[in-house]
């Protein structure tokens, strides 16, 4: 008999930050994990992301633009953000199912604004990259989008009174 165990949402997010799909493996959600891992590999290879990261950290931004395939690179922030969001919320769902004695489990997903903002901000950062390359502008745009998305989510979800 397989017993469901507590899953930390933050550990699931950290695994997804390492590589999309690993947070799903932590949650024992293997089909979604394999799909995200496949997408990460496909996008990484076709976008030449590892070379872009290498040249970005060397400060060789003209080479970043030469080796990168922006059509594939635009998918990466969305897959990355979705993997973290799904792993976080799946861990919460698993933990809610551990408490069978409650009348109505809390099914509301969390951090939607943060992860949606990260996906949109990261994509916009890749598109409007200035002179700091696709990688750094995607990360910066992702964090700015995450903060903006979080603020918007708080404003929208506030209950009057």
C-alpha cells in the first residue's frame, strides 16, 4: 500500500528552479515531470540556451545574439514559470488531501500572479533586451513581472470590507 506523504511546496519550487520537471518528480507527478523535462531539453537545445548563458556570464553579448535562436528562446520563461507554479500548487494539493477530516479542502491555487508575471516579464525581457543579452534581460524581466503580478493579484483578490 502506497501512503501519501507531506510534500513541501517550497522544495518543489526549488527543484523546478533547478530544472523544470524535477519539482514534479519530487511530487511523484511523473507524467507531467517527463513532459516538462522533455520541453526543457527541446527548447534548451534548439535555442542554444547553454551557449547563451555561457557568453552572457563572460559579458560577450554580441556572441549571445549570434548563437541564440530567439524563436525557441521565447518559450523558455513560460515553461520555466509553469513548472514552478504547477509543482508548488500540486504539493499544496497533496498536503490538502492528507487532511481528509476537513469538510471542504482549500482548492484555491496560490501565487498565480507571481508565476504568470514571471512568465510574461521573462518573455518581454527576452524581446526587449537592450544591450544586456537575452539571458540577463529575461531574468530581470521575469523578476519585475513577478513583483508586478504579485501586486496585481493582491489588488484583485482583496475582499471588500
